C-alpha cells in the first residue's frame, strides 16, 4: 500500500508501555532522514532513547545516534 508516494514504515516501539508508533517514509532513507523523522514524530513524546534495535547494522545505528545528538 502506498501513502502519498511512501513505500516504507519506520516502526518505533516504547518497550516499557508497549506503545508502537508508525511513521511512513520512503525506502532508502538515509540516517539523517530517519533521525529527522524520529525527532519530528517521536522525540517530543519520549526524548532520547536509552537503546535502539535496528535491522540495518551497527554502522547505521551509529550514524542515526550521531544525527540525533546534533539536535
């Protein structure tokens, strides 16, 4: 299913409350773009995460963390 040209979903789950947030995006979004999506949609609810689980590898997790630290 496409939503206004979007073809991927960023899934963020709060492990304590088990609340899941879905943010539509496009496939191939770089770490900077995902960090901006996180900041714009999730940060105001939970602030900086204590941990992250990504299926993109350790290097990608490090890049997202670096981008989040810029804000």
